[in-house]
C-alpha cells in the first residue's frame, strides 16, 4: 500500500528565495540555523547521536564548503570545498576550538555510529545500479582496458621511483599510487584506509592522514595536466578528437540518463537496498578472503550487468545515492576531519619524496591510459583525460575541474565511469595487492 502526500492549493504559491544560497537556503535562514547549532554547541547542550551530530556536521560542513569553493587557488587546483572541510574541521577539533564533547560525538557517530558505512553503501550501490547497463557492458570491453592501462603504468612507475629514491616500493604503491587512482574521497580513500588499517592492524587515522595529502596534491596536478593536454592537442591535432573520445563514431558509448521523477518511496527502497548489499558483503567476507567492500562491489556489478534487478529498484538506489551524495557529503567530510585526520601526520607527509611520487603517479596515469586508449580506438588525449586523469582526481568535483581545464565537458559520461567503476576496481585491486605484499 503506497501513501501519497498531497498539498492543497491555497492560492498562494511557495515563494522562491532569490539571491545567494547556502545549502539551497537563503543566507538569513541558514544563519538562523547556524546560530542555533552554535549556541547549543558552546552551551554544552547539543544532544548526542544522530539528532545532534547531523545538524552540527551539516552546518559546519556547509560553511567550510563555501569557504573552500570561493578561495582562489584552493578552489581551482586543490579540490575546493572538500579539502577545506577536512583540514579546517581537523584544525578546529585538534586545537580545541570545538568543545571536546562535540568532537567525541561527531567522531563516535562517524565511526561506531555507522555514518561512514551508511554513506559508502549508498555510493557504491547507487552509482553502479544507476549506470546505463549497455554502457556498463561496452565499457568493460573497451574503456576499462584504458583505465587499467593508466592504473598499471601509474602504479608501476610510482613503485619503481619509490624504490629508487628510498621511499619504498610497497609504500609508494599502497599509500600514494592507490589512493590517487582510487576515485576520490568517499568511495576511494576512506574505504581504502579502513581496508589498509584492518589488514596491517594500523590506526585508520594514520592511514587516512597519509592518503589525504596524496589526494589533494594529485587532484591539483591532474587539473594542471588537463590544461597542458588541451594545449598539446592544439599543436598535435592528430592526438585529439576535440571532445570526441572514439576515432570512429559509435552508439555503444552513449549513456542513457535516469529521468524518473523523485519518489520518497523509491528513495526508501534505495536505502534498504544499499544497506542490504553492505550487509551481504559482510556475510560473504566470512567465507571468501576478500574485503567486504570488494565483495559488495562485485555483487552489485554482476547484478547490474546481467539485468537481474528490476529497473524500479535500480532507480530507487540511484535516487538515494544522489540524495546522500548531494546532501550529506560535506557532513561526512566533517566526520573524517574529526575521526580520521591527524594534522601532525598530514603535515609531516609533505616531503620532496612525496611530491615526486605524486607527480610520477599522475604522469603514469596519462601515459598508460593514453597509449592503451589509442589501441582501443580512442583519441589519446581524450583517453588520457577520462580514463587517466579522471581516475586520479577527487571524484565528481575533480571530474568537473579536469574537464573544465581541458575544455571538454562533453566527456563527462566517461569521467563518471572512471569515478564509479574505476574507483570500485581500485578497491578490488587493493585487496589483491595487500595479499601480494604480505
């Protein structure tokens, strides 16, 4: 039985807020909300758990996100809002500007409260089920080899250079190469840090504090490299399709958008499916020696590829994923800042060795994806941008920045494949590499 919600027409339409918005709210309305949350925070009356953590994390995340997205250089080259949210919140918690009780509440909600797992479940399930099935199958035959080429060359180069300069082969691949190529923060570095921490019996905070600088620096270099590739394309016209990926036109690489109207019932279905897939991964991990995240991804991808799940449920999972990604990402990053970011470890990571290895990783992604893409029937520059640099940036926001810098926004569907499927592939690859390096 479905319940429909109907609003009576009273003759007065909802007034649209005009002007500057924060989280879709007028500045005045957002300020009222922020003031209430601030008073509760510093009076020590903020309730615990979900009802206290969510409003605090959303408000602080929105403020820091605005700062990051409006700050020159940071917004253009270092990921903008996400980086400022993580490091800004980490500083606020580390230096005692935010009361300790609230800091503990946020960290507890993110870790023990399951907010992080909830977010990851939504992203993995919805992003894969929301893809066009035909495009997914065709991508696995032609586009994924280009992604694989970029990953193999990037990891191979960073491992070789890491060994040559004394950083270590294993350390360079696992702590710098894999995070950069992991498809961003929420579905990349965060689950990877949990996997590595669990596998090596090391604090997840330490893992993430090593990976976050690689993400930020890699994102910056990926954007700069996109601009350089655009300039190369102007001089070497045979290397580029000027925004067209394939050298021969094909309908196989045309994505179909999900256009169904937003439904509360569908989103509820999506939430149940996402969390159920997450639980299923945990069950499989008891019998198969692979991390539960990887098993979850494989399960969802197989179900999508074989068309097992009715479209209604796929749409629900996608709508829930979009809701979580758009509305809760800044809040999650506040949790990462509180629970997983060690500022001292982050600062100590920025060494000359580290910078060299990040640059080598980006270079390897460009060369590998460009060469393999050429043999797969793609233009090398477009392949390097999508299968290479859109694997090495910070997910969705990084995709926009990279393609904007290259003036090739029409390639966004392929960038999304890199961020979704490519990121999922890296988690599976990381599971295998962990077994090899022990």
